[in-house]
C-alpha cells in the first residue's frame, strides 16, 4: 500500500492491514500504547537529509526563530549536522 499521509499508513497497520515503515514521530504514541510493535527492533532505515530554508538571520522574526529551534530540538543530535 502506498499513501502520502503517514497517519493513514499508521492507522492501516494498527487495523492489521500490514507492516509499515514510519518515522518515530508518527508512531511513537501507538508503540507506547501497545497498538503497534517493532517487528525488527535493531533495524534502522535510511537516514536522509533534512533542509530547513529561511531568510537571513538578520531579518529573522522571533516566531520563525522559535519554529527553527522547536524543529531542531525534535531531531537527535547525530541527525543534525549543523544546527540553525
């Protein structure tokens, strides 16, 4: 099954329709609640590149700075090669 909405894929897996590869932020709550289980706990998927594009720091509004800090805090340190 292919789908653009990861929550739909998560819900299909919860409903027993198959196995899903999902990022932690999409399935962590369902894992903790016991609705999903890790099939291969030692396996880790491809670690991709994440780009966050914004204007120069000089013209950065406090709201955008707060968003950048919030998003960066959600990634493990080893995923971020350079923090904004």
